[in-house]
C-alpha cells in the first residue's frame, strides 16, 4: 500500500474540492456554518462581568443589596445582600401605588367644591362661599381659574359673607423634618392642596435693590399671592429663613445668595389659605369679587355651586411614578389609610404589605421615601413585585427606563425593555421594577444602594446639595445600568 505524506494528502483533498467547485460553481458565495444559537448565548454569558466586580468598580462605600427573580415564578436568580434593609427613597412610591390602588381603586376621583351657605340674589351670594377640598393632590391654579369662571356662570359676582377654606383633615406642616426647611419637595400635606403645595419666588435686581414676587404659577397663568411674603436680609447664611408669624408664610433670603435674577419653588406651610388666596386672585380676573380666605371651623354645609373632579387614581399614580411627586404620594397614602399623621399612615401601609405580600421586616415612615428612616430589603421589594404580577397594573404604569451601554449612553431601540421606579437621596440610590429580556423572559428586580454613615454625617443645611453627592449618585446609576445589562444576558431563557 502506498503511503502518502500529510502534505500530499491535504493537497489531494484541496485539489478535489477546487475541481468540484470550478465544475459547478454556486450561485452565492459560500459562508461558514453558523454556530447553534444556544452556543452563541452561552459564549455571551461567559463574557459577562461578575456582579462583585461591578460593585467593587463602582466604589460606593456603604452597602449594596440587590435581588433579581423570575417575575412569574418568583424564583430568585441572583442576589447580593438580599436581606440588607436600606432606605428605598422614591422606590417607596411603587409600594404606595399598590396600596392606594388596592384600598381606593383605580377609578376613584377626588372632588373639590365651591359651596354656598346662602342664596344668590342679583349676583350677590348672601352667605359664605366655602372652598372645600376632597384630597386632590393634583389641583392647580388652572383648575381654580376654571372653577371661578363657572362660579361667575352660576350667577355669582360677589360674596357678602366670608370666603372659607376647608380641607377635611389636619394640616401636616411638612413631610420630613430632617430636610432643609426651604426645599420645595418637602411641603405641607392637607386635604386641600394646590400646585403640589409650592409657591414660586421670583427676584430681579433693580437700582433700588431687589424686586420680589411670589405667585402660584402654572404654564398658563401667574396669580400673585398675599399669604406668603419674602424679604431680602443682609447676610450670607442661611440662604433662607422661615417664620409663620401673623398666620402667613414669611421667608427671608440672604442677599449674598442672589444674583441679578432668578427664581425657585418654596414649600407652602398653609396650603388651605394658599388655595383660597389664589382663588381670590383668579376670581377677580373672572369678574367675581371675593374676600381674603379664612379657615373654616367646621364641616361645610350648603349648596354645591361648582365641583371639580380630579383625574382617576390610576392616572394620578402613573404621573406620580413618572414625576416622583412627594406630595402626591403622601396624599394618596393618607387617603388610602384614613390616618391622621404620615407615620401612622405608613404603619397602616406596612401592615397591609405584611398581610397582602408577606413582608415582615420593612419599616416605613412615610409614603414618598423622603424620610431616610424607612428601611426595606431588596428581597422584600422583589417579593412584592412578583406578587403584584408580571403583567399587573403596577407594571403597566411604571416609567420606561432607557437601557444604557458601558459608556452610559442610551441604547436606541434596545431589545431589553425596563420599566421601574427610581429613588434618589443624597448618598442613596435605588431602582426597582421589571425587565423583559430580548427573548421575552420577565424578571423582577430591586437594587438598593446607600452610604448611610456618610448621609447621617451631613448637617441639615447641607442636605440639599452636599459635596460629593452628585458623583456618588452618578456612579450608583452606572452600576445599576451595568447590572441590568448583566441580567438581561445572563438570565435570558
């Protein structure tokens, strides 16, 4: 038998292939056979960076806890410090949404009414006009303007009695006492609320000093107010000081902090009077003369002349999740529980979570997540998300979160879809919701990240914008994006 060398055999084989190809050339170019799809997925999974390495690279300090699970079965797929209880920040609003929808229903609306205690003759209301709140957290100056127009259409041009305001619950003067007193996201909470209980301060430097104006503005109108007043003080710090003297919201602002011009929202501490004040202003523009408002001492009785209905609770909750409005969260929680204080209401919501979703270790102090004393674990958050349903009502109203690449740039038309609630405080960052992987698997996840000792070390005056907070929160958000990308690859079906 003839023995051929290795090179001779290879040459012979290649010659045969070439001859066959030349004799019957294919219509298209030959391509290498594709690897099986499963093999490609496995190769991609092997290149995914480990969670521990991602956490180390973020260099956050403090604690990081996360859980990702199958949203349909509840099977935990990956976890890191799953039982660590940390501040959930505004992720709390997702829990409040579930609570409000369960207790009140998605279709409930809140009523704001104008009630007359006497007859209307020749345009004069011979009695009091009462502005009665019904718990609407979304009432605006535009709504009051429309109500004033309808009051005029009902034949009222003036009121012989008083303009009374009534919210139906005790006013809670702020959500969290640990916040700086001038931040607009920490307003009072009541049954009659307006413009998220914020008033706008506008300033302009003139040849005689500063011209200041406060109003209850919207995108359409800017009604001036008299219940709040701001003066300029010759100092550098504190930037703002508050006093409730004389039954008004009195602010002073440091002259060293003002430039040529500017503006900012300040919290309202007397929301019922604020609403009545704006009603008086917009009524005047509609041809109706009203006196300055006073608080009603009892439950209103009389004839309803005008009624404004809010959007449905489901719509209000969707917008709250999108814009993360603290006032809305607190009002929805209080309306759902019927409690008289935020802490008592938060305890009621905690009890509901225990009975509805089996949550045991959560400690909640409000409904918005503004208070950092609230404690929640990623494990319990994911348990609640799974219980709410992979295609439940909460998922349908959560905010779309764009997927980002390793350079933190948005990936256009990403095959991975994320809806979630974000949460941010200084040195606290959280994200929780649902992921749909490129192959259609539904995941529920929660990530809580916090450097609690660093946050606790802040003075009250530093909490609006402390040094290092922005970069810390930026690193936390990048870590969250990288973990989502990891899970989308690693835990696809």
